[in-house]
């Protein structure tokens, strides 16, 4: 159980760092303001999920481990399409 918790924390640290990096990269790009706003709002929602787990607002479930990587993949796709 300790190993699983450590892997969850390590995964979330990597994801949070990656999300912040991509959001900063999107802000510096020249696309339309509305596209930037959508990506920034989506990135903030994705940042709130692991922070909610760290602060104990909700517990990680099986659905989290399935849906969260898909959402991260969609976020990466959106940031690369700009």
C-alpha cells in the first residue's frame, strides 16, 4: 500500500509539473484569446484533481486512474494542435 501511495504521488507530481509547463507555453503562444482561455481553464481543472486528493477532499478511485490519463492525453492533444 505504501508503494502504491508513493507511485500515486510521483505520478501526480510529474503531471502537475507537465500541466504547469504546458499552460505557460500556451500563454506565450500567439493563438486567439478564447482558445488560450479554454486550455487554461481545462488545465486548472486537471490541476485541481490531484490537489483534491492530496488535501483529502476525495479519495482516488479506479475511475480516477482510468479517466485522468485520458484527460491528460486530451489536454496534450489540444496544446499541440495550437
